[in-house]
C-alpha cells in the first residue's frame, strides 16, 4: 500500500510539471510570436498604400512631355525613406540633350506651371546636384547611373517628380 501513494504522487507531480512547462511555453512563445506578427504587419501593411501613391506620382510625371531633341538614358521610380519617418516618392528620367539648358528649362517650366513636385536638375562635372534628395536611398543609385553611362556626361539632365508623405507601416520608409 505504501508504494501505491508514491506512484500516484509521482503522477500528480509529472502532470503538474507538464502543466507548468506548457504554461511557461505559452507565456514565452506567445509574446515572441505576437511581436513577430506585429512587426511583420506594421512593416508591410502600408506597402499597398505607398505603392498606390507611387503609381499616382508616376501618373503625374507621365503627363510631362519631353523635348524632341532629348532622349531617354534611364528611368527611375522608387518609394524610400525621405527623412526620419517619412516616405519619399521619386519618379524621374535621366535624359540626354543637345542645345542650351535655358531652352530645356523654359520647355519644362511652361508645362509644369509652378508644380513644385516636378523638378529639373542638370549634370555638372559628372555629378547630379539634387537639392533635398540626397537622404533618399534612390538618389545614391541615380549617382551610380552616372558612373555607368558612357561619356560625355555633361549633356544629361534629370527631370523628376518628388513628394514626401507619411511613412506609416512601410519598412521602406522607416
């Protein structure tokens, strides 16, 4: 009779130990899985919204006509971090031209009619000065394009649409 209570007590202990292990497992794993799902959702949930905003930016940019004496060298479209927590929407074309810069500036100025989102920047000494775009990851790639293009490089300009928007729920903007 003495053996029986020990076995029964051992079963109770092992059952109790299994329950404790099960609860510890859930208490430890559940927060880890919850955090992983939260971060996955928070970094990807906004992507369709930002892709749509990039599509809208591309639509605005595609309405701009280009001079017949220019040719496309490269085109570019990207959503990336603009500053601390904002998205930058950049759509543009690197184009070759012949003639004077003033004619090109006047050509685009007539079309954009003061739309500050559409900008023009000329390559100077093999570099592309772009006022507030250097915080964008895409701007660095645009500079890399210049290195990969054949000479001469000073007959190039970059016409682009740039806008900053809220960077909620998109890993590209945080």
